[in-house]
C-alpha cells in the first residue's frame, strides 16, 4: 500500500472517529440539559444527576404531612352542614372546600336547590360520618342516609391544606 493511500485511510478514519465523538458529545450534553430543564440534574457542568435524597428534599411528595391538624374532617363536615342549614351557601363552600372547587360546588348546590332536593341533601348530610381511610394528608369518610326504607351509603373525601385544615375534596 502506498504512503498516499495509507495517509488518506488514516485521515478518513480519524475524521469519522472525530465526527462520531463530537456528535456523541452533543447527544450526551443535550440529554443532560434535558434533565436540568426537568429539575433532575445540577445546572452546572458536568450536569450530574441529583441523588434520590436530594430529589426528595427538593420535591417532597406530601407537602402537608408534617402540618399539625387545626380542624378535623368531622369538624369540617359539621361546619359545612351548619352553614348549609343557615342558608349561607357561599360560607359553606368557602370554609369547607378546596379553593379550586368553589365555583363548581356553588353551582352544584344552587342546582340542587333549584331542583327541590336541597332539604333532602341536608337530611342526608346531617348524619355522623365514619372513617374509611385516614392518611397524613388524605381521608375518606362514609355516611349513610335512609331513603325509602333502604340505607344508602356515600363517601366524602378530605384533603389537608397547609394550615392543617381538612377540606372537602369531593362529596
């Protein structure tokens, strides 16, 4: 093999290897920057991934776990029923429901009143609630209402807010 062919063969191989290394480097850096954008890696080179402990500290899964309870689900339920009995629909919703659900819940209560089922709803809700599940930030309670001689059960779900107040998440 001539020197010229040998030179071009080595030069071509080195060029291909250099291009592969450069493209590979771009891919690695791009993937690491994706992790940085998602908050899973340090924002400085070499963009190392956070450890599981660091992620748990940065993004706690249950933000209200360590918050002391200031109003129990039973107290929230009682307050909700009392406000409904007084006719204070806005107060009933705003004291006892998650803020994001206020408008939907107010509309739902008004619709029930318009359809003539409000007294029946009060009667159904004005009962003792029983714990089905009680977690650190979520709780589920059952209540039972008698209708046409049959005992019907329903579920109320609660979520604890950052002030330690258990709010109704679904009714």
